C-alpha cells in the first residue's frame, strides 16, 4: 500500500496541469509546512529565524524541468537576487539549484552560461552554490558540468545519491577534485537497472559512501532524517577522529525540527534546506511520496482542523 501511495505521489509530482494550478492558487494543502514562502523577502525572515537558532541554511528556489530559454534566464536572475539578499541581509545561507531550471534540457551552452553568471555572483558575494542531483537520466551530464565548473570556481558542490549503483565509482572518481558533496539516499523513481530497489541496500550503500568520502578527507554533508545514518556518522567521527569542521548534517525545512535542534545542542553543524517560490508543487508531492504518513497532515490542510 505504501509503495502504491509513493508511486501515486511521484506520478502527481510530474503532472503539468496540477503544477500550473498550484502556481496560480499559491501555497495550499499544508505545503507551507515544507516551503518557507513564495518570495525571497518572506524567505529571508525564515532564514533569519533559523540562523538565530544556530542553524545554517541552504535555500532553493523551487522549479525544475524548464523548457524555454526565457524561463531559464528568469530562474538564473532569481538565483542572483537570492545571492544578493543573502549578502545584503548578512544571512548565513548557501544556495541550492537544479540544472534543469538553468536550461540543462535546452542546451549545454545555455546551462553553462547561466551557471557561470550565478557562480560569478556567488564568488562576488561569497555564497556557496550546490547543484542538486535530479533523476538518473541527468546524472552523468550533471557530474560532467560540475567537474568543469569546479575547475573554474571554488564555491561549488554537488550531490550524490546512495540508491544508484554508480555512486561508489563516482565518489572515487570525484576524489581528485576534493569536492564538497551532499550525500543523500535519492528521491526519484528509478529503474532497478540503475538503482537499488531495496531500501536496505540503499541504506548500506549510504553508509559506505559516507565513510569513503569522509575518510578521503573531503567535506561531507550527510543529508538525511534517518537516525541510523546520523548515529553511523557520529560513530565514524569518533573512530576516525574526524573533525566536526569536515562534515555537517542537513535536513529539509519542516521535517524533524526537534532532531535538528538536538543536533545543534550536541555541537554538530546542521544545515536546513529551505525551499521557496511559487513552483512548490513537484517538491511537495515528492515529500509526500517519501513519507505517506505526511498525508494525514495534508488532509488537515485540505479539510480544516
Ligand atoms: C538537505 C537535503 C537535500 C536533498 N537533496 C536531494 C537531491 O539533491 N537529490 C535527491 O535525489 N534527493 C535529495 N534529498 C532527498 C533524499 O534523497 C531523500 O529522498 C530524503 O532525504 C529521504 O530520505 P532519508 O535519508 O531522510 O531517510 P528515509 O529512509 O526516508 O527515512 C528514514 C527514517 O527517518 C525518519 N524520518 C523520515 N522522515 C521523517 C519525518 N517526517 N518525521 C519523523 N521521522 C522521519 C524515520 O525514522 C524514517 O524511518 C535531499 C534531502 C535532504 C535532507
């Protein structure tokens, strides 16, 4: 049943008509629990509050699968605006983005141009930029672009997904760039030809890549809500004397807030991924797919108290 619900929400996440309607009618159905606001100005207040609690932030202007040049340009400008606001308001925040928003599906030339414009702004205002990882189809291209840009810019990182068979090799291959990587389980529906179908195998691979990347001496963001993975990382820290400056935990805005605060109290670096913008629908559906228990929460949003 849970798998059925998961597939259902992943299917809904790609529905173009619902995406349009969601944009038109604004944050509804409990989406406000997971999405900080529809504008950067509202979001800046949320970042400020998180910073006051000792949390670092990365913001993500929602939107993906852009298929025309003007929209990609608009997304690029929104990223630059976000970088400017972070700097002007002295916020402790990085930026996360998706290459499909910057024109990945249109042309490589366009996505590179837009990314360089954003990374120039990141360099100017000292704001780190992480390229989120999307579905498997785009993984190879994303890593090629990351490698190219990493040779030109310092303040850039990307994401690897534990559910993909290829990821152990990617960790090895990328080591020569000493990359700052966010490690995650993976959020998209992938074929068993490319990704572990069993959660247990993904979890084992997640532990494996956390260990590899940390012991390679690279900066590691362990992005998970799973206590088992958090405890495993702490265990590695102790066993291998890893400095707390070499890693951080990351969680999504609105998920396990108390756990986030506990980790801060224990002296760990905790970064909250804060999505914002009017294109919230696909992101929201993926959160529901991950944890159908959240549907109860959404039902309250739809049907009242
Ligand atoms: C900061 C961040 C950035 C991400 N970036 C990307 C990306 O670029 N690309 C990508 O594909 N994916 C990304 N993801 C999503 C990721 O791939 C997973 O889909 C998502 O994090 C769920 O996996 P999990 O590790 O939290 O563990 P899960 O296996 O989903 O959950 C494990 C356990 O965590 C606990 N838990 C989970 N949710 C809750 C909850 N709401 N309340 C209480 N307990 C809970 C439960 O004990 C649960 O059994 C990102 C995730 C984070 C946190």
